[in-house]
């Protein structure tokens, strides 16, 4: 029995516990369609097909926290505004929850088009649609407590 426990610990040490058990970050090169699909599934937000993942930060494991920065095609602006506007703001949303855990998360919001602090699919969901120069950017943070 001791040998099995030793082998299990050794395997976990060598192989790790899987991506969802470690904190990680994705950039433009690694933020792919599978991550977009995960965001859609978990938040219920329909992200346009031509959207481009810019940054993604995942903090595990029991009550995960997800941060995402996504470039939205300009022709999808009205679609995103309609989706975001359909959410209802909640008054007891945790203020600045875990913002210090993600270096690129919004510190001040300029050129904001629309924002919501709400719940969706069992997650607290913070949404910002922002115009950054020529880019339309969707910032998302979602988590459970």
C-alpha cells in the first residue's frame, strides 16, 4: 500500500495535477477556441465567431476565478450591447474581488460603453465592454464563492 501511495505522489509531482489545478495565463497565441467555448458555456455569453482572445487568467481550483480580455469585431458591437444589457445588475456583488490576482485587469475604466455586475449559470459575473482606440474589448471576470 505504501508503494502505491508513493507512486501516486510521484506521478502527481512529475505530471502535475492537470491544467485546471494550477494557476495559469494565456495570451493571444494560446487563447484559442476551446477557451472561448469554455467561457460561453460557463457564463452564457455568446461570443462572436471572429472574436480574438487577448488574455486569459485562471485561478483554481475549488472556487475558480476567471479573467478574460477579448477583442470583439466592430460589427458585433450591437449584439454584445444587447446581450450585456439583458443582464440585471445585483447590489450585493463582491467589490473588487480578486482584482489584485490579475495584473492586466482593469484598474480604471475609460471609454466604457456598458458594464454589468450580475450572476449567470451559478457564477458571479463582471462584464465591461470598452472602446480601446480602434478595438472593441470585452473584459470578463467570473467566479463562485
